[in-house]
C-alpha cells in the first residue's frame, strides 16, 4: 500500500477500503502533530486537533474533489481547527492566550546555546502577525511550497509570497545580530 499516492488511498477509502484510511493516518498524523504543536504549544491540544482533523476527513470524505491534491485539503482542515480553538478560547476567556501558547516540553535538550537560539527564534516568531507567522511555519518549518501554503491559508500564491517576504524581513530585524 506504501506505493499508492495519497489521492489513490483517499479514493480507495471513499470506496470503502478502511485499510487505506489507516495508511493515510499513518502518513499524515506525524506531520499534523508537528504543525499543530508549533501553533498550539501543547502536545495534548495538538493530539486533539489531529484526531478531530481525521474525524472531519472521515465526515467529509465524499466532499473531497478527487482531481485535487489531498495534502492541502487535510492541512487546511487542521489549520481551521487550530484557528477555531483560538476563537473559542477568546470567547470563553477560560485561559489567557499566553498560557495556551506555552512552549511544549521537549524530550531532548540540545546545548544551552542552541536552546537559547531556538527561544530567540520562537520569541521572534511570536511577535509576527498571525498571518505572517502561519506562512513562515508552513513554508519554512514544514517545508511546504508556496502554492500549497496558499491553498492551506486560503489565499493566492502571490499574497503568500509577499507575507513570507515581509515576515522573513521582520524576523531578520527582530533577531538582528543575536543569532550571528
């Protein structure tokens, strides 16, 4: 089954092949975890969003356009759930945004200098507008092409490139000589 494309697996799943869905989960869950942990800063919340993403993929499986790529569709679902989490949180005001965005505990620690650099970069990313940070995380950290990032965030490729350019320029300003 590993030789089949994501789109072939999705078509098989829609046709009733549950093993195809398990294979899609195996392929996508780790990527979605990395993406959502970066946004939510919580392994537990990220796991919930990943689960909910697959529930929605299942529920909307018949809405998937079979002539399109699967990855942007799945990532869009996940990012919409992340956004919805923050919208709900703002409405409820149960916890402050700062509490929800605490860095996730890392299992492996690198050298002190490397951790400091990571913290500087994380702090600089936090200071970017949400739309710019989202583009940087998808393009730079998740290594997604601009066309795919545009589909995920619901924008044009040109607009995404402009956001990324502005974000990288702002990051350079924020970090200055700190990382040299």
